[in-house]
C-alpha cells in the first residue's frame, strides 16, 4: 500500500510491494492476495493477522517461492530481501536464499518433518546444502543447535526420529532447522496454533529469546491477538487478500482506524485488566475471492459503510499519530472513514479528529 | 527388532506346518490309492516307499507323524515317477533356475513399478501419465500367457527382421534366455506396483515435510530422492511379499511356455503325472519359501521405516 521510498527512515530487512497472487481452480480464478505491501523492520517482529482464508499463508509462501505453480501465479509485485529481489528468481538462485537467509517454520510440526529421516540429519541437510559441511561437522553443529532451542540430551536426540518427539519438541526442532544458517529473516506461519496452550507460551518465549540473541527479523502469522500482543512490534491486518491496516502494536490495539481491526479486537477474548467486555463475533462472511468487489472488501459487514465504500477501494490514509515516537512505523488504514470529509464515527480513531483540534 | 523377527519366524513355522498338513490331507483325500499299481511304476520303488512311509500302518497318526518328521528334517522323499531320484535332488536342480528367473522378474517389476509410478505422479494428467496408466490397465488385465505368446512373436519378428538371432525365443542356459521370460513374468506385477507407487507418490509430493525441504533450499533432485521417493516407496515394500508370491506362481505358466526347466514346470508335470511325493515336496517347499520371503520383506520394511523398527 506504499512504494519503497515511503519506507525511510526505517531500516528494513524485507520489503514487499504490490504483491498479487492468483490461483486457477475449477471454480475460476481465486484472487488470493491483492496488492499487498509491507515492510519488515530489521530485528523486529511483524505480525500479520486476519481471519482464516484471508491470504496470510499465500503471501509468505510467495516470498519463499513455495506457491505451487500451477495452479498458482504471482501476477504482480516485488519482494526484496535487502537488495535482493525474490519474486521471479530461478529455483537455483532461490535455493541459495531459502533456508540460508530466510528460515521458515509452519503450523503443524508433527507433519512438517520427514518421518523417515533422523532429526539430526534433517538439520544437517540445511548445513550441507548451504555451508557444504561434512556429515560429521554438520552433526556436531546440529547438536549445538538442538541445545540452543533448549532440547536436552541433544546428542541422543539428534539420532532419533520425529515420531519419538512431542509436538512442542518438534516445533523446537523446526526452529533449529530454520535457524541453522543464522538467517536474517524468520517466517513463522501460525507456529503455535497446533500446540497446547502451555507449550505455545514456551515456543513463543523461545522465539523471543533467540531473536534477542541472533537479532533476526520475524514475520509472525497468527489469528491470535494474544500472540500479537506478546510478540509483535508492528502489525499488518489482512482482510480478503488485502492489508487494511498497518501500525505499531499499540496503534493497532488502542487506536485502530479500520472497522475490521476493531471488529477483530472485539471478537477476541482479552485478559487485559478492566477489559472484561463481551465477545462480539463479526457477523457475515468475507467476500467471494473469485470476484473480489471493486470497493472495500469489508463493505458487506461494516457497520459504518458509506456509499463510496461500495464503489471504490480507498488508498491507504495515514493516521496522525498521538504517540509521536520516531521509531514507530507509520499508522495507515485503507478506510474511507479516514477521509477528511468522512462523518465522525464513535469508536474509530479518525484522522479528522486530530486535525480539527489542531 | 530381534523379538519381532523371532516372533515372525515362529509364526512362519506354524504357517508352514499348516500348509504341510493341508497338503498331506489333500493327498490322502484324492480318490484312488497313491500306490495303486498303475502309479507306482516299479516294484522296487513300491517297496522302498512302503518301508519309508509306513504305508502298511494307519494314515493317522502314524503316517502323518512320519511325514511331518521327514518334512522337519527337510527330507521330501523319493519321486514316484522318476526312478532313484529324491525329491530333494529334483528341487535342488530346478529351484535355482526358477530363482534366477524370479529374481530378475522381481527386479524388473519393482524397479519398473517404482520409476514409472514416480514418473507418472510427477507428470500427473500430462501425456506420459496418460499413456503409462493406459498400459498399466492393460498390464493388470491381460494374463501372462498372452504376453508370453506376444513376446515370443515379437522376438521372432525382430530376429527375422534383423537377420540375426538377437534373443532366443525359448529354452534356458544364457542370460539372454532369461530376459524375455523374466519381463513377461514381471509385467503384471510391474503394472500393479506402478499404480500403487503413483498414488503413494501423489500423496507424498505435497506433504508438509516436502514443503519444509523446499523451504530449506534443498535442490529438487535431492527433494525427490530423500524426501519424496523414500517415503512414497514404503507402501510398495509392504506389498512386495504378495508380489513375490504372484511372480512365483506366475512362473508355473511362464516356465511351461518358454520351456524352462524350473520348479514351476516340475510342479505342473508332477501334478499331471500324479507324482505324490514330488507334489507334496514342492508344495511344502513353495509354502516355506513364500513364508520366508514375506518375513524378509517385513524385516526390510522395518529397516526402511523407523516407526516400525523402533516403535
Ligand atoms: N493451492 C491453492 N489452490 C487454490 N486456492 C488456494 C491455494 N492455496 C490457497 N488458496 C486460496 O487462497 C486463499 C488464501 O489462503 P491462505 O492459505 O493464504 O489463507 P490464510 O490466511 O493462511 O488462512 P488460515 O488462517 O486458514 O491459514 C484461500 O481462499 C484459499 O482458498
Ligand atoms: S471503507 Fe467503508 S466499508 Fe470499508 S471499512 Fe471503511 S467504512 Fe467500512
Ligand atoms: Mg495459513
């Protein structure tokens, strides 16, 4: 929703611009990702949130070259890791980046590791491919990595197979695999969704600790706002294949400027003190991605919808920030309510509110 | 793994005992006296047999126990129709022939099935897939003697056309003699394994761990060998036991058609001539062999799949 020159003054590990992904299916073409742009600040965690099917996984899979083609297709856009363009790279070039400069972990650790390979061998594989290590060297390093993800008796564990591990342990192994080559970026696609609550917390703590130690940047996909609050510096809210709001975690949680962000917030249980409010699921369902609407995707469900909303999708509006902190990313929302002439709306953080006062 | 192996071996022994008993019972239920005058060819053979099998004693338990004892010692007795030849000798001579043919056929079937199955799966719904899967249906539904005849015809034509005898049409002796019958013998199983491998490969190509391998930057060829093929081949190994059985029994027909002096042909001839000891001997031998093969395949499976080996 912005072009590269907007990214200053921050130092970005990765930037994505105007990304579009489609899938050919029997029912027609699914427009899964529509004009998505965001920046991942170096050393920070960016959370991508949104309900199921809104295109979170497809977005990051596009960055990793993991979209199955066919039926998938990246029709537009760019994604840069530092100065390296990722979209449209040849498989061979891409394979020097995946697992090396970008690591990735997935939702279900139980099925994400090869059942017939020893844990150690699966870590060694990354080291061999990217670092050309011998098996013996690699195994030593694998043991050290298992140690780093707090798996005890690493020497013995490296010689075991995935079925001998629990889900939480396997996610630690996945993290070890992803971090084997000290990547600049770690992409975690719902890394705790399949795990027990107590284990979830352990995995998140581990990711945080490793981020402090290694300084990598993290893209964290989740639909759990509790996880966002705990982990994220920046947040991108996705709806129906588009990013509808971006901002710092405080801005998104407390000064949300898009009705969907507010709806998402009200639909999520909160254990913050004094916030014992009633849960309100968002009524209705997202639009058909075979024929995405010309206007705002949230139109049919939005309590504040106006006539223009149905006709045109707004470009992002920049919200005037009250915090005024220079190290915060800009707060932007794609909503007509941010237009200077929009009616004042209860509960929505609006631009004109600040403007009129000043 | 050791306990597992021992348990399987004990089960195997029980199975073989069951086969032996059934064979014994069947032989004694066939109408007519096995040693009736037309059958036992000479007086000396007859006397020999009577003494050996206690034929003057009651069938059960005496004859049965003698029979079991002999089988347990691996003594299959003397042929009814081939003078002065023990069944053991006959098996010892004929089995290696069948074994060579069978091994080659199993190699054809397994390698062909795995490679063709993987190829079709990776080219799903494209031309190679469509063509191979059409041939697979032919391979599964056409009986092997038809292939044998067609194969022989093709070889004759080929030899005529080139003016040289590239491949022998029948007989036994050299490696060239083995090629055509082994191919014919393995064809049906190869078709079956191709179909199995294809569906198993299709399940594996888009698994999460294959995606993980790609996300690690593993090159495509290595993804194929280490992650896809190895896991896709597991179901194929589980049916290798029955596949070996199918090829072994298929050998009966193929050995006859190609005039190969193997155990299959020996068995068919023994049945035609009602050579009781030879029938019983080869039946029990076949039974024991197949049981052993199935156990061996299970052990190999355990070696490939750690969940079985260690679980
Ligand atoms: N291989 C595919 N073929 C066709 N459509 C696909 C494919 N992969 C994804 N899609 C479509 O793309 C859209 C976005 O899917 P995606 O997996 O990114 O959702 P998500 O936001 O990750 O949801 P979840 O929270 O359930 O993981 C969905 O409508 C889905 O149907
Ligand atoms: S643009 Fe209109 S319909 Fe869309 S969220 Fe804003 S007010 Fe609602
Ligand atoms: Mg997803």
